[in-house]
């Protein structure tokens, strides 16, 4: 729908940030899409802060000092799967 703001948070920290964004809206319709799955809370000392949600999208983990071989993109419950793959790739 044109003009609809949809937010699909990845963990509890992003849900908090999503509410902060939604509560500042005055005339725009917004949808907060949550999952019923038990998703892990992302360790924000290891990954980017959840405040990046306010920008619409953000890099949660980046290739350190080199060009990435693959770019993983996820929203909502898929972010934890992307982070698991990232950890597997960086462990090699």
C-alpha cells in the first residue's frame, strides 16, 4: 500500500526501537509485523545497535577489512538465520 510504513523487527531490541518510531508518526499508517517464533535476542555488543532501525535498514554485521564474498539480507525472524550464517562464514 502506498504510504504504509511496515516494520518487521528482528528481535526484542528492535521491537522497542520500532515503537519509538511509530509513536512519532502523526498521519502515516504503520504496521508492526511480529513473529510467533522464539527468536533470539541479538547481542548488541557484538553487532550493530538496534537504533539503526529508525533509518529503515542498516548493516548489522560487516566484512572486517575486506570485500564481502556474499551479502546476506534479512528482515524479521530471518535476521537470526543470516547472523548464524555470518558467524559460520567468519569462523572459517
